[in-house]
C-alpha cells in the first residue's frame, strides 16, 4: 500500500491558444490537498476542472507554477518519470469508462497491475478487487458485454488495484443513473478509507460533492470557493 | 451541404490526403500504363521495320521473256439456243525473236457449253480426241495440247466446237479461260493477258508511284562450278551472276566496294572469287553460260564484299524467304549485259530438248517505300503499305508476283502491338484494382472514424438521406480530384520513362483518350470503393462494433476463405488445361508470311490475375486465422504489459489486421511478380541473344582476308577483355548424311569440343535426355563421334550408337566420305538459330578434308554486361582486327536486330514505373493502416498513457501491429508474387526462342522488404509523434 500523498498546486496556470484567442483554462491556481483527504472540484463547464485534474495526473504540464504530488514536483518531471508516477501512485477514473475494448474486465484490471510491475498472483488480486465491487462473475467479459454501471465499476477496480496514493476521478458518475452514481461514490469513499488515499473528484453533482471532505469551486480557471461540505457554495451563486 | 463537405475535407487534411493517396496512386499507375502503351506504340513501326532488308519485291514470272500471247474468241455472239453449236477459236502468237518450244494450249468450253467430240483443229488440221476427251483438256489432270514449237513472228490457230446444253441469252458473257505455257515460260499465261512487260519498264513505272522511295531492277542466275575462270585459274564452286547497277548499290549499303569501282560496262567480282582467281580491277574474267560455247569475257571494274548483303542473298523460295543463302563466288554484270547475254543463254538451254536446268534466272524490281511517311502505329502504317502494294500490283497487273515484305512485317508488328496492349492491360488492370482496394480500405477506416460526427449530425436533425448525399458529394470530390491528380502523375511518369518525344509522337488525341479512360475508370472504381463502405457504415448501428472483435475465430471468415480458394482453384484449373492443351508451347512465327512471332494466349492472363487477387486474400486470411489463435500468457498473469496488450489486440482484432495484410500482400505480390517477370524477361532475351550469336561474341573473318583463317587463330583473338575463343566450321548443306536406309543433305558444324563447351551458350536442355557436358565429352573422346539433330535422325531412322557415313565438304574438291558413330542427339546448338544437322570434331573433319580454314569464332567477354562486351569488341578491333578485317557480332547487336517488335519493347521502363508505384502503394497501405489505427484507437492509446504506459512502449505497440502487417503482408506478397510470376512466364513463353527460367532477383526482393520495413517504421514514428500531440484530458473526457 502507498503512503497517502499531499497534493500542492502553486500558482498553476494552463493556457491554450485557439482560433478564437487564448483560453485560460487554469489561471494561477494555488491549492493544497492534504494526504488522505477527499476533495470535490466543482464548477460550470469549461471552468478548468478537468484541466486541473490533468495537471495533477501529469497528463498535462502547466504553463506556469508547480504541481507537487507526494513531495514530487510532477510538473517538472520528464514524460517518462510522470508515466512512472502515474503507474505507481495515481489511479484515474473518468466519466466514460475508457476501458480497452479488446480486453476482458479482468484483463483491463490486470493491465494496470502489470504496468505497475505486476505480482505473481496478479489475477488473484484483480479478481479480489472485482469481487469486492460485485463483478466476480463478469471478470471474463469484454466491456461491450457489460452494462454502463458495470463498466464504470471495472474502471474503478482498475484505478484501485494498484493501491494508489492518489485517486483522481473526472465526473465518475456523469453518465450513470442515481443508483449507480451512489454505488460508485460509496466505492470510492470506501476505498479511500481502506487505503487512506487522497481522493480528488471532479463533479457537477452537488450530492457527490457533499459526500467528500472538502469542496473547491472553480470559475474561469480560478478558485472561487473552498469549503467544507456543510457550507456548500454553488458556483453560480458565487458568480452572482 | 456541399460547403459542409468542403470544409470537412479542408479541415481534416490528413484524412483527405489518406483518401486521395490511394485513388491518386492507383489511377496514376493505370494512367502511366496507358500513356506508356501510347508512347511505345508510337515507335513500334520504326522498330518493326528497322531490320527489314527489302520492302517489296516484284518478281517477274517470265524471266526468260518469250512473249507468247493467246487470243480466244467465241462465235456466234448473242443468243444461243439449246443444242446449237458455238465455235471457240484460240490463236497463239509469238511476237518475240526466239522460238517458243513445247507450247501447251489448255482450254475447256465454259459451262453450259459441252465439247463437241472430234471437232478440234490446229491450223485447220483435225486432231484426234484422246480417250473421247477434248485434246485441250486431257485426262484427270485436264492437261493441254502440246503444239510443239512456235517460230518467232508466227501464229498457230486452234478451233473446236461446243454445244449449248441450255439456252444461253448472251454467249459473249461466257468466261473464256484458255491458257498457254512453254518450256521457256512454264507459268501458264491466260488468254487475253497483256503483253509481258520488261523489268526496266516496270521499274520506271513503279518508281513514279509517290510513296516509293526507290525502285531498282535486280537479276541473278546460278551457274555450276567451273563457270568462272581466268586464263590461269578457275572457281570450283557454284557461281552466281548478278545484274544491278550502281544506283541499286547506293540504295542497299550492305553492298560494299573493296577495290576499284562501278564503271560503265565493267563487271564486279566478289572478294572470294577475286581471291580464288587472283583477279582485280582491270583484269578480265571468263563467264561460261549454259548452251553457249564461247565464254563471256568480262572486264573487271572492281571487287565487292557481298557477304552481308541481305537483299542479294535472302532466299527467293517462298517457303524459305527468311533464309540467308550466301553464295561466296559471284560476279556482278550490268542489267543490259544480263538481258543481252545471260537470259538468251538460259533461254536456249531451256529450249534444248531433254535439258534440265537446276534453276532459271530471277528478275525482280526491288522497291523501297518512303518509310518516313509511314504512320507510327503499325496498324495504320500497314494500311499505307498495303495501299502502296496495290499501286505497285496495278502496274502491269496479272503478270507477276509481288512479295510485300514490309506489309508482312507490319502485320506481325500489328499483331505484336495487340499482344503488347493486352499484356499492358494486365499490367495496368491490377493498378485499378489496387486503387479500388486502397480507396475502399481508407473509406472503411474513415467511415469508422466519422461515425461520431455522423451521430452529432443526426442529433442535430440530419436524416440518412442527408448523410448519404454528403457521402456522395465527398466521394465525388475525392474520386474526381484523386483521378485527375493520378492521370497527371501518370503522364509525368510516362514522360520520365519514355521521354517527351515519344509521347508527342503518339498524338494529342490518343493521349487525351487515355487520360479520359484513366480518369473515367478511376472515378468509377474508386467512387464505388469509397461510397460503398461509407453507405454501409451509415446503415450500421453502434452495437455492430461488437462484430469487429473476433472473439471466436472463424465466423464469417470461413465462407470467404472457401470463396478465395475456389477462385484459386479456377486459376489452377485454367493453368493446367492450358498446359495440357500445349497453349504455352511456342508457335513458330514468320515475318515473311506475316504470321505473328508471338501467338500468346492472352486470355490466359486472367489466370495470374485471379491467382494474384485470390492468393493475396487467402494468404491474408491465413495470417488472420493464425493471429486469432495466438497463445496468450497463461493466467494468473496478464504478462508483460506491452506484449500482453499487443498479443490480445492482434488476437481479438485480427479482422482489421487481415485487411492491412491483404493490402500489403496485394501490392507486394504485384510488385514482386513484375520484378521477377522483368528479370526473367531480360534473362530470356539475353539467353535468346546468346543462343543466336552462340556466345557473347561471334568473330567472322571478312571475305577480304586473303588466306583461310586457321583454328589456331583463336589464340590471337584472346586479347585483353576477351575470355576465350573457339573456332567453328559450318556451311549450309556442306555434307550428306547417309543412314542405314536413307540419306539426305545436311549442314555439318565442326567444333573443338573442349573450347566450345567453355565458350558456347550451351544448355542441357539442348541435348534431349543427356547433358551438354556428356555430349561434348563424347565428341572429345572419339574423333569419329557425331551428334545428330533429333529431327534429322528421326527422318533417317538413325539412333544413338549407330554407325553412319557422312560425305564431308560436299560439292568441293575436298569432299570425302567418312564413317562416324552417332554419340548422341541434340535439339539445338548455340549460334545456329536456323538449325544445324550434325556436330562433329573439328580436328577430325579438318584432317579428313585437308581443310585449314574456319568460318567463325565464338568467344566470351571478360566480365558481364554491355560494358565488358564493348571493351572486348574494342580490343578485338584495335588488336587482331587491325591486320585482319573482322565482322564482330555480339549479344547486344543480336538484340538490336530482333525481328519481334514485342520482345524489343522497353518493358523495363514500364516495370520501373510499376516498381515505383508499388513501393509507394505498399508504403501508403502501411501508412493508412497505421493512421487508421490512430483514428480508431487514439482513445485507447491515451488511456494507456494515462495508466502510465510510456511513449516508447506506446510507439512499440503501434510499431508492433504495423510490423505484423508489414512482415506478414510482405511474406504473403512475396509467395504469391513468385507464383504469379511463374504463371506469367509460362504464358509469355511463346515470346522467346528458348525456354525461359524464372529468375528471382534477391536484391530487389530484399529492397522491397526493407522499404516496407522503413515505411512501417516511419509510419509508426509519425504516429507516435501524433500521439504525443493529442490532448489526453479532452479525449478522456469524451463520452
């Protein structure tokens, strides 16, 4: 099991040049997320939530500022080292399940384990995780033979199988119904409690946000709110 | 909608270029083949007639003159009632100055008249009917009545009566077919024929025809040995006396004056005769003519070298018009002297009762057509020369024979051009199919990639009709632009290979037609190929994607394999049937007879086409089947991430893999087949040339060499650049072979077996069951060993091991009868394309006949290629050739003289075009496959990246799939290509003299594989670079 990681963003900016002009997706955000805590990143579409998550995951590099995950400044690492960090420390979940269509549920999970360096009983661990998520009987099926909720649970299993220090989820319930959404959030919270991982969830859903320790609200690439769930602040309201 | 399509095409340049590349490359290859055909056809006439020595010959039927005329009349004219008699009168006139001997008059009453028995009279005297038949049509052969000699200036009148068996409305209309012949003029002349014209008059009238460049009279007659002599010497060989003037010599430059010159009234002597007689310019020689006691004294104006003069020595026998029958001892006199002295002598000899002349004099008008005016296309040129021939035949019609060599040659060239066109269509047709395949392949990939966009359009309200119209617009734009670009690229390619002049010669109309065909066919085929997968994708639902994952191998693939195997089986059956029907056996061709050299069964070209297409598909499906059964790492492990992912992807997505492999296999198979065919074609041409020459070089001492050149001279010819030389003695019909039951004239070739084996282009196939080495060893071991041509042996019932007798040096003072042992049989001998009957040991033959001279030497050049050949020729000319005039033939000159315009075609140019395009297309297939992967799987790759897979590993993943496609495609393509080439070579067998053996160019194959590998690597690297530029955060967010 990995040691829970602290996430620190210091003056992070990410701008894109488009035909319509420069888009400031993330504009000088400074933010610290304590190890083992859970944070919801909320805000309207285009406010920079997913970009922020991409920066934390090392999928993108900031134009300015620094991103530190577990003491390592991921924003300065070369691509190879960032990939290594993702293998070891980070579990990623997306709105779309993003499973490999040619791999069975078990293999999708097994690949994540293999990428980390694998274990001799790799499939045993994978089957255990899938079993914990209620997919023990579906392990041998291809993604298109599973329902949307099942696919997303496989995606969660894939993210958790490595015991990551950080779990990053981008709208994990965005395409699920209320029941499945609740199940996924339960799974994530449960996994976080068990592993002590730091959990960052990008979400539109106030119900999902409320179940996490902290809610950070973004607008136009900036942090406009940072609070505990008991005192939620809607992006719209802040803007108004 | 159009603007949407336009924007879509403009803003997705990679997709647009991928779609265009297949269309453009395929159509460019097809168009370049069409333009190549146009350009090559434009030079075919020139190439075809270049080796032709004589364009047309008007040979006089009555070389001895005679001028007998027959007049025939029927009385009464008008109505003839049934049973009424009519009188037929035939009047024979001899307007000449010499009597006509043994004049035969032949006639039968025209139907419905019937001969009235006992009514035939000659000059009023009744002639008895033989066996109750008309004396003018006796026996089964209906032979005529011999009326004896008709004196000069006299006439003989014959009459007979015939009765009408039915009422005849107009007796004047009855056809009268009486003929007359004589000992002097054995060719029957019809009644009413115009008086025989003379050669000078004929020449003058033919020369006036506008398309005729030159018309010259040529006469010759053969005289027996001893006919030519001086006071101190005699020519002991047969002599030919020619009659032509200096104008004729100017028109045919192969007639060379080596001493003195053309002087009025003076004769020219051949170099061989001059050497034998020791005569030269200013001397007098005596020519003995038949039936003339006193020889003709000829003052010599000069000495000529006629050894290479085809117009003089090509056989005039209709069955052997292409044979060069050289008579070394000859004398040239003026046409006037020939008419005045030689013709009357022969006429007198032929008139002598009981005389039998071996041959009569020949008189002809040799015609050269204005070749510059001939159209470049052999078919059109043929129409022109036939018109010239008609014009020439119309001059004094019905009297003599016209040999139209140029039309016959052009007829062959036209047939060759047609064969060539069919062959080129075969080479071009796969290009269209490849274009269709590439386009369909790209179309299917783009259709998958465009599914999301279509879904968005549907959400926004577009219905299927809209989407179909958009697809139609896109198809039209891509197929149109690609086909136009392809036609332009094809034109540039043809210009690069043939040069602009060749295409200019083809004419704008023809080029435009080819361009229109390329664009039209290209648009049609590629349009269908683009539209169909797109329309199919429109009909498909997303859930159909599941079918793309071939979890269970087999499924729908099985019927397709059966279908492909069925096509292969059809190709095999066609091949076997053709083989059994001997369709691959070469058909003998004759330019003089206008029979095409290459009677190629071009419909058989469908067999390699089927083998190509079905073979590539079966190979790809086999690889696909193997991939679908790839072993996976055994549980409980996923295995190494890279290989585990790659193997699972290959196993479960074998379908897209199979399509990529099929594409590469098709292109590589086509390119390989062409490369192999081209090398085999070149090899076969070179082998043919070596067979015709005998080796790399053939050195013939000029007739001007004063003394016989001994066999030992070979050592002097072995100068730097020349490998080895060996002497050969051979002359037409120089021996008589006497078997146990029969005998026949034969051409004996004497060789030094050891040297000949080292130098000559021998092949075991020439010696039936035995080997070349064994045959040469037999000759070496036993001086009296003899190799006999299999056909000759068959004709005389001779078998190996028998003892036979051979009359050596036949017809010379050295002739001698020797016994030999038949050591073996042979079918062919290098250096003797027209064949030779016997092969014997030179040492023994020379000793037996006490002959010291050889006819020619065969030699090899040190090193290969035209450069080595050129160096050897230069060394020979500057070395021994300086003292001894030598004629040097090489394999290169033999190729230049090739009579078949088809085998003379620059097929290499076409193959170069094909090679470049197949390489480009194989690179395009791999690139399309890789970028198809990118379009289809970029999300998968980004997920893997997000999961921590490094760029290098991702690159390896892309490269791995592309490499499997490239390696499997190239391997399958090579295997299929070799098969197709083997079949193609069998089909084109009739083009060659010798049996071509399939040549496998290792270098080219390695190059092709290396280029496919390089294309794979480049595509994978480019794909990896594209992967790095993708925005993962955006892609992963997409639902």
